[in-house]
C-alpha cells in the first residue's frame, strides 16, 4: 500500500482517520443489476491526486497506485460509480468534506461490475436514506496494484538493448485514449468528466519522469526518487499521460513555451527537424486562430511502441519513433508526411485538448479539425511542398471513394461500448470530416470561418462541447458579417451543418443547362441512392469568367432533389458553346456531373488551353468521372475519351494521380477485345511526354507514388521507353545485384519496377532468371522479389513453366505449402490479366493435386467468379471432372463444390462484360478515327530482353543507371518512328 506524501491529501484543521472499506466477497445482487455503459451523472470529479510507484527500471511490471479523488454530488444517491479495470488489491477510504475539515464515512464497501468496468462504492447494507447527499463533496482515497501491459493500452512497457554494452533498459509509457485510463487508475473515464490532476511518480533514480505538466519538485530517497508535477488545467482522463524512461532530450523555448524531443540517447540529435517543426507549428497555430497554447511546455517522445502513429496527450505527445524522427538518415530527410503527423497532434492541443467532445459521438470534432488544419498549417509553413496536394492524395481521395467505408455511418454517431467507441476512430472521423470542414472553411469564407472557430475555442476552453455549440459559434459570426448576413441561408447554419454531419454518404450534383431559356437545373442524390438530401454550397467559373480563386459559396442548393435557377440570378452569361464549372478548386465535398454539351465544352477547353481551368478542377473532373467509369454509368463514353485526349500536354502530377484509376479500369475492361491494341496506342500517346519528363529529363517534381503510377500506366500500355527502362532496372537488380539506393526507395518501388521489367523476356533471359531463382537463398528478400516479379510475364509459355517451377507436383522447387498454392494462383489470376487462360489450363492439368488442399473449394469458388462467358463451357467440364474425382477419392465430403449454374460464376467479370457490350463498339469507332494506323511501332524493342542492356560497374543507384541505359536505347526507338 502506498502512503501519500505528507500533507498532500490533508484538509486544513482536519484530523484524518483512515478506515479501509471492507472488500465484499459476495457481490450484492442490487449492484450487479444490468447497467448502462455510460456513467451516471449523479456524481462528478473535481480533482485527482494520482501517485504511481514503479520499479520499471528493474524490469518489474507490477506497479502500485494511490488515487485520491475529490467528488461532488449532483443528485442524492446511494452509490458513487467510476471506472476501474484490471486493478487489484483495492482499498478505499471515503471522507465527507466540510467547511471545518472532513468526516469519515463508515459502513461502505465497493463492488466491481466487470461488464462496464465499473467500481461502485456503496453502503454495506440497504439504507432507508440516500448516503451521498446532493451538494456535498467527498474525498475518495483508493489504493491498488496493477500490472503493465505489453501492448500500448493503459500503462505499458518497452525494452531497449544497447548494442555496444548489451545492456537492456526498461521504460514505461501510457496510452489512455479512448478508454484505457481505467487500466492505470480508478477514474471517471469519459471525455465529458474533466478535472484537475496532480500527478506524482515514484521511480528508479536512474530514470526520469515526464507528464502533462512541468516538474514541480523531485525528492530523492536512496535508489528511488519521486517526481511531483504541477497541477493540470481541467483535462479529460483520455489525455492523462506520463513516461518513465532513461531517455535524453533536446529543448527549445519560444514565446514562453518550452518544447522538448525525448528519445534514446543514440537518436537524440536526430530530433532536430522535429524540434524546429514543432516550434514553428505551435506559433503558427497560435497566430492562425488567435488562441495561445495554454500550457508552459510541450514534449514530443519517440517510442518503439505506440498506439498508432502518435497520441496527442496534452503537453506530452507520444509517437512511434519512425513517425517523429528519421532514424537511419540525416535530419534533412525528415519527410513531409512526418511533419503532417506531428502537426496533426499539435492541432489536437486545441481541438480535443483545450476543448474536448462531450462524448465520443463527436469524435470527428477532434480528428476532423486536427486532420484538416494540420495540412493547412503545414502548407503555410512549407509553401514549396504543395502540401494540400497531399491532402487530396492521402485524405480526400479515400473519403470520396465508393469502396473506402467498411462501415458507413454519419459523422455524428452515438456509441457506447469499448469496441464501438474504438470503431469511430475511422476514415469517417478523420478523412470525411476533414473534407466537410474544408468545404465550409471555404464556403463561409476562410477568415470568417476561422474567427468563428476561434470564438468557439475561447468560449469552451477547459470545457467540453458538442456539434451544436460549434455550429452556433459559426452562426454568430455569420450574422455579424456585413455581406453574408444578408444571404437567404444566413440564419440556417445549424440546418446546413447538420445535413452533413448526420448523413451517411455524399451527394452527386448533376448540372443540367437549359440552353433555350438560360437556366440551370441542379439535382442531387446520394452516391448510393440513399434517401438523403443536403444543403450544398455551390460556386461557378465559366468560359467568360474563368476565375477560380474565390471559393466562397455563391448559393446554397437547398435540401431538395431538384433546384432550378436562372443565369441572370447568378450574374452569369453563357453562350451555347461556353462551359460552366461548379465547385471551384473542388473545395466542396461532393461529386459533379454535367450534361453532354457542357462536358464537351469543357473537353474543348482542355484541348485548346487546359491551363484556363484550375488544376484542382482538372483533377476533380477525372475524380468525379471515375465512379461513372467503374460502374458503367457513363452515358456518352466518347466524352470520356475526349476529356482524356488533352493529357499528352498535362504536366501536373495531381491530375495524373486522379486519372490513373480510370485508365486502369478502361485497360482492364478492354483487355482481350478488338480495341485493346488501339487503346494501348492511345494511352502511349498520352503518357509518353510525362514519362520522358519524369524518367529522362527530370523536369517534373513528383511524388514516388505518382511517378510509379505513371510508370505502371506506361508499361501496361507497352510504351517502349518504359519497358526498356524497367528491363534496365530488372537487370541491374537481378543480374548485377545492384540494389536500390535506400531501403525506403527499394520497398516502395521494387514490386512495380520488377513486375513491369519482367513483362517481356526472351526465352534465354527468362530461363536465366529462373536459374537465379533456384540458386537464391529462400529466406532472402531477393528470392521473394524474383518470385513476385516473374508473375507479371505476358508469355503464356513462360507462365506455364513458372507455375510448374513453383507449384508442380514433381518440382524440386516447390515453395508453397498445399493450403497456400491455390491462394497464390488466385493472386496471380487477379494481378495479371494475361495469366487467366493459362491458369485455367494449369488447373485443368493439375486439379487432382489441388483437390487435396484443405482450402481448395473456397479458392476454386473465388476463381469461378472470374470465369468469362466464352470460357463457361470449359469451366463446366472442369468442374464436373473435379466433382467426379473428389467423389471417387472421398475428398472434402463436408464441403460443397460450387455449382456450374451458381450466380457467383462469372460475377466478378460481369461488370467488364457489360462494359464491353455497352461501349466497346463506340470506343473502337472513336479510336479508329483518332489513332492513325501508321503509328504502330516496331515490335523489335518489345522483344528486347534483359541482355540487351549493358550493366554498369560504377557504384551508382539503380534508377540512375537505368536512366542511362534508357537514353541509349531511345536512339534505337527513334529509328522506328
């Protein structure tokens, strides 16, 4: 049992008598009744003094605690209910606080209610009167023990080994969000119960301790010392944190805030970039919102284990070390995404910490604001990095995707249990919410929106809030604005915002121009045809007024399925051939579709001078078209090609990033049709200029992901320069063992580059690679790379040989166990369209072997989903052979083989077949008129092999060497043009 420091828990003039509560062996039935998972509001905490004693420096995981909690009674009750989980040896003393001191409360006991992780303090026997009376205050002193966990939940531990001395040190850290504080100490573990904390840590003298607040005093006693911290402002339990470690730190003070970066000593100097970024970012947030950071310090701690990338504990942010520091490289390589991660946690110091959500229903008010404004502030600090493009790539694209939502729900969504609470930390709270916040940041005018948020932070600081509090702060600011206050929607801010926070999907806005009476009809519907309607902010750019800079809403479309308005009301002039674009700079979180004539007018503008249309709108045109292409909902497919046509002049990486999925979808749908070669020629024409600029001229600043996307697009279309480039890479890696220059570059690029490089190999080079595969160390990354690279060959003969080497019954090189072989076949089938007929042929030859795999029937059922119409007869015959053999051999009698007429057969390729039925003839005709037949290039280069490129003996990076080889090869290419 831990004894508090002298005088810490005393009341002036009071004589404290400690009487431990009797631990009830048989839990009273009354207190085991079914209970809500939410704490009752009868009592609430005013102040915690938390004293934790730990010998983690010895590797001891057991720790002891003394939680002294001052509690106020809101309504008279017979019980005080709080959270406690996995805490042992609990002893409780209760005092009623009075003006003159305190009085012990006798005849109490406690009950644990595991279903809700409750600790319930209540009378020993049923009382005729309520023990805890409204208006009174009580002090609870709770002694307990607990054990640190290995996973980051509650108080957890890590070990670090010094490679030089072989000495192992142990450290402890906390993860309290969302419901893990109860694993550390008894508490009101809900975000709405804020209180002040005085934290005291007793630990080994070889270690130091940090917590939310600065150190107040350190008391030494032998091999131990006790660190006492300053009292916190009111804070939610999920933000309480401390770390006990032997870490070292670097520090800097600016504007009265001391920031420190803590890490193991060997990484200490690698924190300089994180430190500089943190100092700049805190100051930037203060200036942007006009609200000072409220604590005297902010620590940043690099841990080998952390829950997620980072945790925003107030004044003490913990990070997975690789997300804070560039371990293994100089500070100059500190990636921009690491800065955004750090700035996300710094944003939380205002959004979530200063003002916390009433309940996890409003998780998006934490995560959405932190996500969006981490990009906004980072963009202000590093303007050359074009950070908002990263927001589109890493946040918005996921939020827009049809397939990103595993469990669709509104932004504002009520939850109760631990599992459900964890589930709201998802793509909706982070990414979708960030997009909605971005929309209104622009629609309400950026400066006005920020003023409203600032007033919200000032009004609810050190407190909790809900969405209506936020909306009312924006409403007040809009009504004070000389311009916006006169808008017809100005008094409807709650309605406007609620239409977004309480809807599950996002809208599609259809823009239809009436060319006879100069009006526009807007229709809206949910992307999934759900009965939802929104207040949608709209703004416009036109041929005659092509200004995209002002992103404030011109009008709000009311929550009606159809809304018509005259051009004169919008102060817009348009002729029949002019274009109009809705949603300037794509700041609104919705998809926009246009009528045929307007979309053709946009295509003409792109072909004439694409720079007239803002780059963000050029990107959004393709993003908004993507679901139409993927779901065969395009009404005029030739318009898609008219829009794509200008891309040979497009140098902006963002647009290429957005168009990649649509081109990949078209490639997949046209594979094996009469249009395939023509379409590949069309794609080669589009992608060749940007490929050259990236990989030869190095004149385009582009992210690795986007550059690889362009490379894959080019090689998939058989662009000779791309195929030669990737063959050069493959040879340097496979033959000459010239590795990539950095680990991150290798893992990010190896699969794509080696896959594309293996598409067309001569027989000689294919068998040479097979020989190297058989000689390679099976435990090496190199071995895995050869296996995965060869799967991409387009040669049917090579594929059959490759499968025999890996999976054949008589092969001496079988690499997969029986349960895995069909799974790998399925993987190849999905990733390489050319492999599909080959794999059916291979299964037909080897089904007697595959049948013995325990997972065969499930994998065969998945493969059956990809059976095209023209192979249905072959499938029926193969399925019957398998059924006969399995019956003869008595294999898998408890499992059922998929029926030949099952609706699942061919289901996965039905979309592509419908696409071909609906559009292939139109596409073929368009391509015939667009692609001169004399432009087909020589197949000589396509047949070139790895041996065609000369390796370099110089110690250069593989990509630079491949570029040198490619420049030489292009002299040959030009001869065939």
